[in-house]
């Protein structure tokens, strides 16, 4: 939770922050000295604190102390590299992914929970892909052998019940529990934290 009036930390690579500045300049208000303008900005502009992160470099989510490892994944056929995240040793979060390098896969093998992108329920016969399809996500999950998978990022092409049905069949075959993610979903995980020393 955030205290009212405090900045929300946003963890991102410098290149992603530069793109945000270009595409969403209102997130980066210019400093003002006038008290009335300051008050207006506090009420109308998100108070964000951008924290620089880098692929393969652990960072702590303050104040919780949770260690997070950003990992490079490919989003789309243009080769754009974005971040997947490993939270502690037990949770992998991989959205907006079309392909995952082998070395990244090693970091995500056998996590307790793998949250994985699957935008469409079927393989598409045409490129380019910006996201994994459900068959490709399940193929990747079977290779990584997580304790459980949660599928996110689904588009309108497949209904929730249809995808859940496919996941049930896949889980019966592989022995890996699976589910579709949904708004408000909560997970209970044992994530070790390193609290900052005082």
C-alpha cells in the first residue's frame, strides 16, 4: 500500500522510461515553484518515482525487501526486448512475450508458480506474433515444469470457459495444475525477503 502523498516506485529499464517520456509526457511533470500549480500537480498527476533496473541484476522492492530479477524476453517479431520477472525463488511473471531465450528459461525452471502470457487460444497460421498463443505457452510451461501455471493476457478470441477447459485437459496430461488469471486473483506464496538493515 502507498501512503497518501508519497510517490509510487516504478521499476523499469532506462530505455523503457525514455519511451514512456516520449509517449506519456504527462507522467513526467516539469518542476513548478508556484504553490497553486504544485497543489494541482499533486492532485492530478500520478506521483511516480522511477527506479532503474537492468536485466540479470537483482533489486529489492522497498520497503518489503522482496528480491526481483528482471529477465530479457522478446516481444514481437521486431525483436523488442522487454522484461519478465522472477520474484524470489518461487514466482515467475512473463507477460508480453513472443519468445524466451534458453538462458532465461533456466532461471524460470521449476518455480512454484509461473504466470505466463497466452494472448490467443490457438496457433495462428500467420506471423508476426507479439505474444505466445496458448499452445506455445503450454509447450513452454511443460518444458519449464513449474509447480503451477496461471495464464494471463488472453484476447477476445477465446472465452474464459473454453481456455479453462483446454487447461484442465493439459493439466490432466502433464500433472501441472493450471488456471486462467482473473482480475482480483490472489496467490499465497512463501517469498523470502531481505529487509534493509537499520
